[in-house]
C-alpha cells in the first residue's frame, strides 16, 4: 500500500501542476490562459493513448472478458465494469476541470474532493442501515470542521456555480463507482484484475465519446479542443495531463481495490493527493510566482488527513494493537458459524472466513441448530454465489451443533437471535463467546428461487465477516494470534 501511495503522489503532482499551468497560461508555449473545457479533449486523448500503451505493454488486456465483433474476438467489458467506467469518466472529467477554474486554488479543490470521498463510506453505511461507530462519527466531525474552515476563508477563493456543479459531479462519480466496486470487486483475487482492466480500458473511450458528442452538439470550447487547439504547442501540455492521469488512475484504483474496506486505503489516498497538491502549488510558486495556499486551506487539509486516519481506526488497531482473541481464550483457535440447516448461510460465512484467514493456524467451521440431513452438501446456489465473488468453496458436509462443538470454539457467530438462543440453551457456558454475525439484526436466508438473492446474501456475509474479524483485530492479527 505504501508503494501505491508513493506512485500516486509522484503521478498526481505533475498532473495538478500541468492542469493549473496550462489553464493559467504559465507554461512555455502556452500564450494565453486555456479554459478547462478546451483542454479536456487533448487530455482525454492523452489518457486514451497511454491506456492502450499500458495495457498492450503489460499484457493485462488479456484479463478482460471478450466478445465476438465482426468475426473477431475482442476485449469487451461486462455491464458492471462498463457502468463503473461511466462513473469514472465523470470523475476524470470533473477532476481535471476542478484544477482549471479561476479563483480556486489546487489545495482548495483537493480539500473539497477529499471531504467528499471521506464522507461517502459512512453515508453508504447509513443508507444500508449499518451501525456507524464512534470513529466514523469522529471522521465526519473532522470533515465538517474542514469544510467550515475552507468555506469560511472567503477572501481566498471564488466559488462559482460551475465549480459547485463540477464538485457535485465528482461526488456523484465516486458514489456510483464505490457502490459498484463494493458489489463486484474487492475480493483479493483475479476478479479484481479483470475489474481493473475492463474499467480502465473503457473509461477513456467513454470520456472521449462523451466530449466528442457534446462538441458535435455545439459546445464551442470542446469543439475548439478537438480542432484548433490541437494544432497549438499548448496541446502537448494538455496531452501530458492525460498521460499523468493514466499513471495515477493505475495507482488509485489499486488502492481502492484492496479487499479490505474503502476506509483502509483512505489515509494513503488522502495524504498522497493532498501532499501532491501542496507540492505542485509550491513548485508553481517557485517557477512562476503564483500565490501559495492560505493558512486556512492548510489547516483544512490537516483536518482531512486526520479524518482519514480516524476512519481507518479499525485497520490501524488491527495492525498495531495486540491480538484480542489471544487474550480472550488462550490456546483455542476455532471460529464457528451457525445457522439453521448448515447448508447456505453458515457455510458461506465459513468459506469467507477461511479465505480471510488463509495461511494461519485458525480453524474455521460451521454447524446448524436444526440440521435435517446431516452430511448434506452446501446449496448449489450458494456455491455459485461464492464462486462469482471469487471465494474458494471448501468441501462441506452439514453438521448439527453440539455442546462439545460449542465448548471447543473460541467464538461462535450465528445468523439470527433465535440461533443464538438455541446455542445458549445447548451450551450456557458459551454465553460470552456467542454473537450475532450482524449486530443490527437477523441475517435472513436468500430467496431460493432467485440466484441473485444468493449473491447479495454472500456479499452481505462477506462484509459482516470482515467487520467481525476487524473487531477482533483483523485477519492479520488473527493469523498472528493463531501462530501463523
């Protein structure tokens, strides 16, 4: 992750510097300020060209799905990655525009953008009725403080309607992208590489096509960007903006594709981009005498960085704190998931936990409180759902819960409150070690006639298992506690 952050910083610094330098008419060969819409087409073409070069040289284009077109099999995105690419095209376009507006500094824009990305994760949790923890509220409070400090510094920015709309477009782009990514990627397996390649190869195509359409419909600045501006020396600098975005696209996407929660990558994403903005600002000041960021903007940037670390408190605790399971029940390394028939929910939870704890000495198993057919297999729809998420499916034989199994478990996670009561009736001595997988309520069985319901259930279980492991110190700490 540190390497990704360094790469992100190295690519983001020239990206912001070039966008501001071209738009303000500072760079050699740029004889006038260039409006943002005018430089967008060559920047998009730079992104498209460098994307093709990168995928061909790396060979990663082979990871994409294919489709036969005109008798030839060509890389072609799936619906989910195509939709994500549309949102990403909005992000690329608005990000570039944001650094070209007159009256707002690089750091001002970055503070607003990072405030938005930091707020998205808790808001999505609220929408899904998940519990918001203290550290998330702390991060939101710090974001609010940063917003107040930034917007109160009225003497150092000019917030126009165009700026506000572009910032809101950036927020919409990331919201849509994160929602799709959380459903179809972040598995830690080959699915992530395919997602990256398909989104990556589609985004610049969508962006160039959208800009071209608006140019044909009569948007004069975009039309100039595709025609007369391309013949000027300034176009080469604008093309370079797209090349730089290609590099940061690679790094930032891999930061967020990490299988852990989005908050895990937030400190790297926020710190690297804000530091890059500060670096670009002072480079431009040293070379061309531009204005430095105001003290209020620097304070707001600091608040955003602290908010990012607050949001990542569970991960930081998992990495640097002691493994609590070792303190809870010494010399026991068993996690047990419990549902009713031990054919759908608990086996899926077992499969997820096995993948998360791979390489450790922890044993993961599952059982049911009312198994009708002992020795039966996991539901075929559950198997398909797990495979679609890139989760290995272990061999399974339905097992009834026993008092001995409860006694031999470090922790037991059940799917409903009724399951928990059944466990406590069977093994009252396990009271301090029995919890519901979802503290907010029961986890219902998927609709047996709807395969997509099984996929949604598997995604939900994956999220809940990761949340519970994070509460116990995270899978890295669990592995350490288990003697890995």
